[in-house]
C-alpha cells in the first residue's frame, strides 16, 4: 500500500485507486471549487470518499469570511493530525491539504500552525493540484497561491468534462470572480482578487454543454455576480441582464438563478430581466448587512438603508412574486442599540423568505479589525438571537403563504422513502413529491399541501413536461 502511493504518476499501482476526502466550508463558490478539485483529481486517479478514515488525501476547502470559520479549520486540522499519525503507525500514508480562502490569505502560516499539512493551495490554482501533489510526494511542503489575473478562467473544467461527470439536473456556472467593493469587514478582495468577468462566448458554450448533459437549472456564480460585464458577438457591451437573456434561449435550460449580488450593481437591465424572463427564478439573494446608515457607512457599503428599500420596491414592482434573501452582520464596531433597532426595522419592512445572519468577527488585514469601539460578545450574541428569531418567523410565514398555491417544481432526486421524490421550488425550497409525479429532470406542476420544518409537501402533480425552447 505504501509503495503504491509513492508512485505519484501511477494511481493504480497495486490494483487500488487512491481516495480523496474533501470537506467544504462557506459559500456556493466553495462548493463549486470543491467540484473543480474533485474533477482535477479524478484525472489523476483519485476517487472521492465520504469517510475520512479511508482517505489517502484530505482536502479542507476553507472560508475566511468569519473568524469562527477559519478557527474551525485549525480545530479540524488538529483532529486530522492525530488520524494522520495513526495511519503512519499502520504503515499507511495520508496527505493533507488546505485549499480555499484561508489558504490564499494565510499561506505559510498554515504550515507553521499545522505541521501535519503538506499542501496549501489557493482558489485560483486548483488546476495545478496534481502537479503540487507530485511535489508533495517528492518530499516537499507546497504553498501554491500565486496566479495571473488573465488566467482566472482558463483552467475551469471544460464543458466536455462537466458532461462526463454530470452531477444531476442542477449545476453552478462561474461567470465572475473577485470583488472591488472593499467592504471593511470582508477579506474577499484580498483572497479572491479584483473583479474579473468571464467572456460571454465561453459562458454560453458551457451552458449549452450543461444542457446537453441533462442539466435543467443553472446558477450563475460570482463573488459579486451582478457586476458581470462583457461584449456580445457584435462587440456591444452587455451586463448580467443581457447575459441572462442570452442564456434563456438555450434549449433544455428551464431555470436560471444567480448569486451573490451587491445592491450597487443591481441595474435597470437586470431588474427588467426579472420582469421579462419567466426562466429567471423569482428568488433574489441581495445582502444589505445592516439597517443603520451609520454602520453601512462604516462598512463602506456605499448605499444607505433608504436606497436599499427603494431598490427592493423597484424589484418587487418588476416581479410581484419575487422572494428576498439577505445577509446581516450584527455587532459591527460602533453598532449601538439604536443602530441594531434600525436593522430590525429594515428586516420587518422587507419581509425576507430567508436570510443568513452572523456576529461580526474581525478578519486580519481588513479595516474593520482596526476600528475602535468593538461590541462585546455577549451583546452580539443577544442581538443575533433577536434577529434570527425575527428571520425564522418571516421564513415560516413565507412557507405557510405557499400552502394552497400551485407552482412548478424541478424533480432533482429520489426521496428518503421509496414512494417519494424530492424537487426544488422556484424559491429554492425542497419539495417532497409522490414517486408517481414524474422522473428526475421533469418539471411538474404541483399544489403545496403543507409545510415541513425545512421543506414543502406537495399534494399532487400534473403530467411532467419538458421545456424545449
């Protein structure tokens, strides 16, 4: 077994393939990046495993947005160190890698804090993963985080590779990376770099191949996705709204989504796309972070609460059935009780279908970490509890409002029981269906009969239909 793993160029020496365990932290971009790493490693002879004890290679794909997320990684590495030592006593080798935004931000520090780590690799260099592992096999500790901006999209999985490893009827499609907003709480501009848009032609080609492989719902990904810009075939400038119109014409694609957005880049063309494209789902994740103008200014969000609320009004005027999701940070430096009450009022006024909320945690290197008047953990915890209770009430009320309505549901997979299927609502909720409703990949019209703690229950379905244009 040990001899087999020493030959980095031949994964099948001894008749057994190597196994990789990938643990993903953070956002949907990281989920997509984990798939990219899995694809790169499959070509190098690795097969995935969900059992860490069976893995020859362990990769932690990390998030650096919040302190707790980063510290969880180091805690996990402590446990992996013990497992790696146990494997070594048995004469079996385990290699350990840290990927993602913590890797990009901390680099060599990871090797210093966690000696069990063999490899540190940033989000823009996953195409070098097999080569980096070969260097590890030769006895080197590898930190691979440098990249050229112009190469950002050159090494994404090809459309043919995605067709071969199709993961179902939904897929992510990266169209933009990086962020130029420099919010004072956020490390993304430092770990993911400046905003760069993928060319329209490459996006369209990948979407076509995804559709040909059976994908019916495509989610466009970017750290600031609605900042995407490009040129059409005639050289005319195009924004995200125009890109969505172009993708809506691809045969086989039944649904489009995009995430994550910044209010400053929600332009008229994009709002009109929500009005004009039935294929664009009526669910928008539009983070605001706070309802206090003072805090928003300190965060460098470059909008105030009134501007955000006016934007929500315009979006809802364009698409009456749209549901909103958001992000909130409580306890940002200088946030007073009155500032927090402004956030509670904004949440009450908007009425979110779902939202993510967190206590502020200072990230090294960001302006927020150097600010005065940090809020105590106890105060942050109390505010977060109140905010999350309000959001839960809104989420429950939104789900209840759907009971008795009919909606199109995309069937994604078999259910927990033999007589069930699970689909996806326009609002991203799981929907439990009868197994007689259709087959995976079908879009079926159902009536919502009840709510479950984290899903909806459908009462019945029409005959399945397939969108062909």
